[in-house]
C-alpha cells in the first residue's frame, strides 16, 4: 500500500522526507512556498503519521520488532513515486533520518535523483556506541510500551535554546508529533538507524547538485558534521541557519525556504 502523502503544485518534482520520530507535518513551513514553483511530494514514512502500524509485527516478539531500515523506507518512497507515475529524476530532500533515507534512495536508484537537499544530517553510519545506545533505547521503548522517555530526552536536543524559549507553540507541536509516534515503529526505526551504512563514498561518486543546510545550533548534527558532508560532494552548497537547532526547517522556515529557492533556481532551474 502506498504511503500517505501530500502532493501539491505542478512541475518538476521535489520530495521531502521527515526526521525521526516525526511525520510529514514537519514540512508545513515549506509546502506553500514550494507548491508555487514545483510539484512537492511529502510522504509520511512507513509506520509514521497517517500510515497504518507496521505490518506484520512479528508475534510473539520477545525481542521486539525487526529493524526498519533506511533502505526499507527508501524503497517505499520509490514505490510511491511509481504509484504517482513519476518516472523522471526528482529532487530529494530529507532532514536527519529523512536525509539518511534520501541517501539510501540515491544509492538504490541513482537514476531517479536529480539533486539532493540534506538538512541537519550526516553521511556516516552510527559509531558502535551510538548503535548500542539505540538498542538500549529500543528495548526501553518496548519494555515500557511507550516512547515518552525518548521524547522527553530528545526534545531539548531537537530545538535550539531560543526556539525552546521563544516559540512555545512550535515546541508543543514538535512534542506532540513525537508523542504520536507508535512505540513499535520507534523501536524498529532505532534498530534500522543503528545498522545504516556510511554513504560517504556513494555521495562522492553520485556527484549530484546538493544543498546542505544546518542549524547553527544543531546539537545532534552540528555545523562541523554538515561541513564534512558538504566537503564530500563537489560543488555542493552549504548554508548555516542562525537561531536554529536540529529542526531548522521548522524553527526558521523563511531562512530555510530562501536557501531552497536559491538552490532550486540556480542548480535545478526551478523558479
Ligand atoms: C532525526 O532527527 O531524524 C534523528 O536525530 C536521526 C538520528 O537519530 O540519527
């Protein structure tokens, strides 16, 4: 079954992929702007947002669900594009986990990718310590049947201090988005994220026009990580967003939209 999605506007296709453990509503600040100049397709990834729970959940699962890998998620996005009759190469954008999925998609089907937009993300896989931490988090989520402890720990990491202080409505929206994620999806995703490969070599070879965007106060994928990512890709554009943390498109939508519009106009000739 196809992913639930928003499909807005006409013209060249731009796909936007959400971060963990969010859903497609995180791109609300980009939809109207992009919908005026291109066809913007924004799915909920498998198990998230308006999609049904993961199916089948292995029963009984003493150790929880199997990993939901970034390749699984990328395959779903390719299937959605097929269902929508989109066969031409598209601009694929993703934030953090969405960036990992965009890179997985580029690895599986480079011919479907016209350009990449990578927001607050990284090319490398998890360190063994990070993978171990994710497994502990997955176990805790499954044991308690709730992702609440993860949400509580993650929220102050996702948004920068000024967002937390000055944008209480946005903070609440992000918290609610995370709380809406199902525990089994969260646990399966944590296991999938822990086993994602390093995409550095793939990105170097792919050599597509690429926009790299990072919040200047991103605590999860800091500017130095974005710099490393941008350096892998010849001719990439690196944009730092002031007063933004890990969720730059939500925290500073106008600055991020300006970066996207300049990139699309210059590199992909969408304007
Ligand atoms: C995300 O925002 O998608 C996550 O922070 C990704 C990750 O944990 O690596």
